[in-house]
């Protein structure tokens, strides 16, 4: 190698996620310059400046990495475990990382994006991929289970207007207000059936928090 050939350096890409005051959520990856955004950024929804929020987010992401960089080399070598070599991380950090992974999946991040985020937080690639896969499968199972209950409830509610029709027909009178209520229950049941089927077939399409049973 020539003495004048420049050394190749790996870029540190930091995933940034911002929630604007208008309610718009947007995310991107950036290579920080001196720990901050290299340029300004604006909300795609309302156009509000998000540079300050992005800088704060980057600072939080880089804090563990900077702490590790300032740790004495001899201390790291003496305290690093043989199997999971990272003395910065303990049970509380892993628990927090798992909570963050769940939150990101709820926001619609893919398993690969969550694994990349966990890697930035200090987990090695295999640990990050394993944790992301665990949380991803756990949430998919919960969404599917909730979807099954929605299907059952939806079918039951769709039967209400049919049962009401036969009852009203047998009685020889059709009360308008009660009939409308029964039809409304049936329509909502159809909605429940459709959303439940979508949750079972494609659990990743459902965003937001799910109730863990």
C-alpha cells in the first residue's frame, strides 16, 4: 500500500426519528458531523424546522458510544466478559433496548431497521438481530390472536340484524329505531371481521400498541 493512499473510514449512520408537533412522524438515517445534523431538516407534513429535535435525538443515540470511547483500554479489557463482550450493558439496558424495539415495531419499522437501531445502541449484530426477531414474532403473535377474536366478534355481531329480522317478522312489526340499531351493529361487525382478517393475514400492517395477553 502506498504511503500516500488515504485510509478508509467506516461511516457511522444514525437512524433518526422525529415526531412533529403537528402529529407527523418522519424518520431517516444521517451521518452526523461533530455529533449534529450536517444540514437542516423540515417536517414533510407542515414544514416546521426539525433540526433541533434531530440534534437532540442524535445526541441521545451517540451518548453510549461516546461513553465507551472514553473508557480506559486496560479497564475494558479486564472487565469485558468472554461471551457477551460489552461491559456497558446490563440487565436494565437490555430491558430498555427491548422496550425501544417494541416501540419502533409499533411505529411500523421493519425488523431490519430495528436491528440496525439496536446495533447503534451497543448490541452486536447477532444480539440485535436475535432481539429484533424475538420482539417482531411476539408482536405478530399478539396481533394475530387479537385478529381471531375480532373475527369471532364480527361474525356474532353480523348475525344480530338477521336474528332481529326473523324476530320482527314473527312478531308482525318492524320498529324503525330498533331495526336501525341492529343494522348498525351488523355493519360494525362486518368492519370487525375485515380488520380481524387483515390482522391474521398480515399482522405487520397493524400499527400502534397492542394489548399483550
